[in-house]
């Protein structure tokens, strides 16, 4: 249910992004409008893939199928993080730039972890675990 709830949140974000695009168009801000258009696709696709993963769990589909959906969603979230990074670079003040960069970094990390989980569900290679005290090194 949590995956499907997250998908619903992403769908709502897609709707807000479309609304913001219309507002940018009304303000004749072509650059912002273009950035928002670039964000709509990955947002909507991530939402659909996450919804499919959640539905797959509820329908007791194969782990490989669920993993595929998680990896797809992760790829779209990574693309969205790049769009957020681009959008942050448009700002003329420091605070929104920093907030955009942090947001982008967090989304990339989440996408990486989601991709890792999806790969593990599909039965793919798992990353090597550190041996000895290697985990102490940052």
C-alpha cells in the first residue's frame, strides 16, 4: 500500500507540475516552462511504475516482475533528479539553488537504493559487502 500511496503522491506532483507549466506559459517564462515540461514525463512514468510495483505485490506477482517495476521507477526518479538539478541552476539566489541541489542529491540516493532493491528482487548481482573493518572507512 505504501508504494501505491507514493505513486499517488507522484501523480499529484505531476498535476502540480503541469499547472506550474501553464503558469510559466502565462508569465511567458519560456525557460521555466521548458524545464517543467521536461519534469512531467519522468514524474508520470515514475508514478506509473511505482503503482505497478505496489499492485504487483498485492496481486502476488513474481519478485522479478516487481523488481523490474522498481528499477524502472528508479530510472525515472534519477531522470527527475537531473531535471531538478537543472531547475535549481536557473535560480538567481543562493538558497533555492542549495535546496534544489540537496533535493536532487536525495532523490538520486533514493533512486540508487530503489534500483538496488529492484535488482535484488530480480535475483541480480548484489553489491559486495565490506570485509573486516572496511565499513569504518567513509
